[in-house]
C-alpha cells in the first residue's frame, strides 16, 4: 500500500487562500459606495407620560424599617 504524499498540501492550501482573497477583493471592488452620505435628522414624537409630571416613589419591602 503506497504512502500518501503530503508534500504539496501546503502549496495547495496557500494558493487556495490567495485565490480566495483575490476573488473576494474583486467582488468587493465592484460595489458602488456613496462618497458623501447625507445625514437625515429624525424627529421623535413628544409623548406625554404620566410619570414625568408627578413625583412617585416605589417602596420595596426590604427597604422598610423593621
């Protein structure tokens, strides 16, 4: 039974990574990106909440005096 020749595996793996890197770089370079995107201001609606107008305090059972 012959031995498996693994001497070329490193070369194949490194060349595969190089080719994949080049392919991804070419794919990314074909995308069009906006150079100066405009900032859009978003307006949040004013909500009337009852807890903003009156003072409330929550008493926990553990904070009560003994």
